[in-house]
C-alpha cells in the first residue's frame, strides 16, 4: 500500500515544504490560489499512489499517514467535519459576509445545489483530505474542479456535493490540541 502526503506552495504566501511532497511549479492561472488548488483537487493527475493525503501548506500531520488511511475504512474519501458550521448554505453566507468570495460567484452555485435538492448537513474542513485513488474518486475530483472553476474558489462549498455518497466525515476535532494535525497561520515556515 503506497501513501503520499502532499501539499502545494505557490507564490509567496507559504514556504516550500521539505517534510512532505510539495508542488509549486504550476503557473497556468493568474491566481496563485488556483495554481495551488489544482494539485489539491485533481490529486489523481499529480500523485501516483494507492492513497493520498492532501494537507494545506499551513498544516502539519501529527498522526501517521497510515492511521488516517485506516480511519478511512471502506470509504474512498474522508475529511474532518467543519468545527463551526454544519452545511454548505450556512458556509456560503459566511463566505459572502466575510468577503472571502463574492455573492456573484457563490449565490448561483448555491441555487444550482438547491435545484439539485442537495440538503445534507455535511460540511468538511478541506485542509486535510484522505483519498483512495480509484476511478470513482478521479471522476469526483473532476466534478469538484469543474464547480470550483465555474463558481466559487472556496472548495468546501462544492466538496460535499461532488463527493456525496463517497465521503466519510471524521468527527470534528478541536483545531488545537488534537492528535491528527496542527494548523498554523499561513506564512509560518514549517
């Protein structure tokens, strides 16, 4: 069983990592966020392994990668439940209110999901994603990427829809003092 823990550091926001596989040479988008996000979302195109564990550039694993893969069980993807909000619609309003993306990007996306009758109370913290590299997950990665490119860059809005039925939500853990990860401020050298 092969497991790759990886991240991306594009631009100057975060430093290149040497403790995990770190991508950073993608330059097709004007946005450094999108240059990093393509690695996050389309894992099957950049990581050759049985399993991958994406971590944002400001996240350090505290648990062994095998522990997270074991927690996956028979599911093909997993994230931790969001620690503050319960669903994508609540998250969408938060994103608009905080200026993290525009209503012009977010509201049509939420309308699409309402029309698709997506009502689940699933919201993940997508800074740590465990995936089994199987064709079904590759297909869902592509759907996820499509919605990010079409609508909001805030990937936690489209993740629950793209991965509906194929994702396991690990129980919410405190952002500090947990045994799985440490999340630092962006820009901290890890």
